C-alpha cells in the first residue's frame, strides 16, 4: 500500500469548493487578495512557530526553514499585485475556517499525538488553499490572475505533501493515515457549514 506521501496527485478533500465561490471572489478582488496576503503571512509565522517548538527535530527544521522564506515571498508577491492594481492591503480578519479546524485538535493525549495534529492541520490548510487556488486559476475572467493563481496552486500542493511527509517521518504511518482520514471527514463538515463568501480564501 502506498504511503500518504506517495499519493502525489490526491489531495483527498471530501467536499469540493462550491463553484459559486469563484464568481463571488472575482467581484471582490481587493478583499480576496488582502485575505490571500494575510494567509501567506500566517503560513510563514506558523512555520517559524513549529521550528521554535520542535527545534530538536532536525528534518523538520531543515525542511521548514526554506518554507518560511517561500511563504514570506508569496506574501510580498500578493502585496505587489495589490499595489499594481491600485488596491490596498486591508485589515487582517479572524479566520473562521482555521478556528473551526483548531477545535478538532487533541487537547489531551500524548505529545506525539498533539504533534501529529499540528502537522496535519497545516497539511489540511495547504490542501484546501491548493484546491481554492485551482478554482481561481480555472474560473477567473482575468487571464493574468488565472496564471498568478496557477503558480500558487502548484506551490501549495508541494507544501501539503511536505507536512504529510514530516508526519510520516516522526509518527507511525498507519497512525498518520487513520488520523488524516478523521481530519478529512471533519473538514468536510466544516466546509459544508461555512457561508459561501468571496472575500476570503478559506
């Protein structure tokens, strides 16, 4: 049986984004680009937090260090796109999607179980971001923005795989597989309950 990290082209998300989301996003470019910028900023700082907390895990530190640089570079790319279009970086908002995911993280259990959940929640956020960027790359009327989001889509897919691979490095692969399935099922419920809004990535 293939490990999760070997299943290279399968995000595994249980519920696809409603097609109406892209239409709404296209009407709110300043909002969607602002939210995208803050998502990239949070991804960079989250990787820094993981490195600080798990500094004894050498592979994790080595793999996430360049990811910090990449995510911050993405933040700057989105800022540049806002500026080019004469748009402003708006205020950071509460991310209801991520907050709902965090409710599913184990509060008790072993340190290994909590560590696994940390990695899998990041993998899930990257997978959903990848799926959303794919929708934008296919559904926006603006040709330049379609290509812009295609590049982000390809990058996010790599990030998703990295977090799964790190989980499989430090935790039994079958345990990773079981918990990942639970996360995917839970995330589908979160997506189903969320209002469809075009001013946010998630």
